[in-house]
């Protein structure tokens, strides 16, 4: 038995809940960065992971659509995934640069 079935939701509905949660997570990270509570490097880490999970969540939502809208959501998901990977690579490189400076 899968989680959506256990909760009595469709995959698309559960995906929509996850999309909303990850959008809120990205918003909180941006707010904290704006208030200077986290660094740019921490923002890259938080948003990179959130964008990758957001892309996965959109793939759950796309099951409720068909045609050109489904294609657009798939392309959006792919773009968010690639952007998330890019942010995580940026975080990784900045982490390595900081460690080299300490040595």
C-alpha cells in the first residue's frame, strides 16, 4: 500500500501538497537570506535541494493533466531540477574554496 492510498489522496493531490511545502521552504530561505540570517552559500544549499524536490513533486502533479499542459509541467520540472543541481554544484565549489583557504 502506498502513502497516497493510505492517506486517501491521489498522487497528484499529494504532489500538490509537496509543491506548496517546497515553495514555502524556498520562500523562508529567501526571507532568511534577506534578513541576513543565512549566508549565500547556505541559501544555495537550501534552495538547490528544495528545487530538486519541487521538480519531483511537479512530476507527481503532472499525472492529473494531459496534453500540452502536461508537457509544460514536465519541462518546468526539468528546468527546476537542472537549476537545483546547478545551485548544489555552486554550494559544493564554494565549500571546497573555503576549506582550501583554511589550510
